C-alpha cells in the first residue's frame, strides 16, 4: 500500500472581518490551546486526548457562531458583545481532513467560493492555517518556522498555474532552470536537469524559444517542466488547463497522466469534469468542508 505523502488533520482557516472582538478573543484562546496540543500530541500518555477534546468542542462552538460560549468554555470567564462589536467571520476551511498517498493523481472540485483556492494555498505551504496540522512525508510542517518554508517549497513541491507564470524575457530552458537557481544547484547541473525536464515534456526542440514564440499548450508544457525539474514530492496544478482549448487540454492532460504513471503525485484544482475524470480520485469541497 502506498505511503501517505500529504495529510491534513482538522485544518481550519478563519478570517475575521470587522470589529468582532468576541470572535477575535475566542479565536485567540483556541489558537493558544492548539499550540499546547501541538506540543504534547506526540508525547506518550493520554493527556493530549483531553486537550484534543477541549479543542474540538471550542472549535465546534466557534463554527456555530457561539463565540462567547467558546471563549467562556476555554477561559471560564464571561465576555459580552459590545454595541460596536460588528463584523463577519468567514470559515474558508472548516475542519478539513485529507490523506494523499504517494503516486496519486487527485482532483479538487467545488463551486466558486467553496474554499478550493484556500485549500491549495494550505497544501502548497503558501499560507498558514488558523488551526490544524499539515504533514508532508510524515513531518508536521505547520510547526516549522516560516523562514524555513521557502526551502521546503522549492525542493519538495512543484506548481503549475492557469496563466503559466513564465518570465517573458527568458527562454524556455532559462524558465525551467529558475527553481534550481533558488535551490542553489550548480549552473552546469541546472542546465542538464532543465534539458532533461524539457525532453520529458516533448519540448527539447523549443528550449531556446521565449514564451511569445510558443503556443498555449507549449507554454504549459514549459511550466510543467519547471515544476518537475527539482523532482518534487508533489505537483500542484491550479486550473492548469483553464486557458487552453479542448485539443491542447487533451495534450497537456495526457502528459500529466504519463508523468503520474511514472510515480509523480499530482493534486489538481479544476472546474473541468473531463480533467477530473482522468484523476484517480476527486475531492469535492463545499463551504470549506470535504463534501465527498
């Protein structure tokens, strides 16, 4: 059975808009308890289970908009809502649990505003959760200092975006070499690996062309080559066929399927059901939760 490569444990992302002091105070107490939980959850004994139970109950009250009750439950102190205590709480992610296995090709779908982009930002370590844990290859990356996250992103994760995000003044091979520069790979090794990656996506004859000399499908192939050049554990695709026509979509997705068959893990956010059909599993997000 394939090993777990990426795991989410009760992941939540909350945005408090306005002057909702009761919600802010309750959230602060929840985060303090969560930090305590992270400190003791790997220790022997059952103390962490009691903390986990408290945390779950406080979060349940909070998600039900019972901010005063949540605060009182954790602090044993009362709190009152003031006259000017107005605003809104957005639960972008509300207790997401996921387990992605090595070698999987997973689609994430859902309506606009469902939390897909927020989830992708969490999975790609581009944003930090309010509470919850993210495990990459069994390591809790939510407890790692922010200053160390760029190194993890550049070596363990690859990204392919809808708008390609290629630098127009650089050639295909120079665009593909960029991640290797950030990971401090020697210059000669960078070129060799970039050529190898472009050959894998069928663009060895276009490596010295700039993006404006390439078709949309070729640009996305360069972007995919850039994402695989560091041999990452996971590649994230954010609507990677969104700007391609039907023919180019089929070509790019066939490339993705071929790379997946060689063992590359993919997580793809998409609105396209035809893209989702090519994935081994589809996760549907609705209102910040995994619906199915």
